[in-house]
C-alpha cells in the first residue's frame, strides 16, 4: 500500500499534522510519500493507492497553487480513494469544525472538480511572534472579533489530536 500525502503549509503547522498522519500510517505498514504542494508531481494512474491533501487557511483562502494543481490532476484524484484536511484557527469554534459548517472548505469544494471521500477540519496554531507586523495585527483583530486570544506572547496549538488520529483511521479504511 502506498499513499501520497501532499501538504500546503505557510509556517509548517499543516506539515506537522501531515507528519503525525505519516507516522500513524507508516506504523500500519503503509509506505507514505510526503510532499510539499510546491513540489507535488503530476499524477499518473495506478501510482498511489490513496491520495491525501492537507492545506492551511490564510486570510480566508487556501494557497493559490492548490486549485490549479487539483484541476490539473482531477482525473486521478477522482478515480483514487482520496481525502482532504483543512487547517485554520477558526476551526477551533465548535460550530465551525465540520465540513458542512466550515465555510472555507464548503466554498472551496462547491467549486472544485475534485470531491474527496473524506474531509477533516482541524484547528491550527496561533503564534503571534512568528508573524510579521501586518499579519500580527490582522490576526489579533480576527482573534478579537472572535473573542479569542489577543495576548501577543501567546503560542497556542488548538488542534484536537484525537480528531486527527480518527481521520487517519478513516483513511486507512477508505475504499473505492
Ligand atoms: C497571516 C495569517 C492569516 C490567517 N488567516 C486565517 C483566516 O482567515 N482564518 C482562519 O481561520 N485562520 C487563519 N490563520 C490561521 C492559520 O490557518 C493557522 O495559524 C494555521 O495553523 C497555519 O498553518 P500553516 O503553518 O500550515 O500555514 C491565519 C494565520 C496567519 C499567520
């Protein structure tokens, strides 16, 4: 069994989640090819048993390169058991943490030619010290509007790792 796991990550957090999944699947005897979206290959039929893509949200959107890559590879994506996970801060809100209630993901897949069989919605990381001045200001504003953490010394991982593990288990069970 061979999985392709592609991540799109600005500060490395989506990659960190990808590495957790990689470890889980490797322990289950799967060969995992972990690749940055920037280096993602053009897919060919039969190369992988399952394909998983993880991407983070920045100012309401996934990386600009994600949609074109999906469009180019839609035939293989749609004919292979596949999954997607989203990483964002607002997914830490209980009313925004499912594929149906998470607006970013719902809007993205409403327009996408690829429909993954499973979608995971994970809360990411808040780490003001790593952001530049504008990003720090904007994120603080977003957090304030959402009654979240505004202390600039904050470094918080909001991720529910049990949810990530359950997503990993769901992928192991995915069939055509
Ligand atoms: C500049 C910036 C903008 C962000 N915009 C959003 C946003 O619009 N909505 C949201 O829920 N999270 C937003 N986030 C939170 C990120 O999605 C979160 O920090 C995630 O863990 C980043 O993962 P990455 O390191 O893999 O890119 C933003 C973070 C930064 C730094």
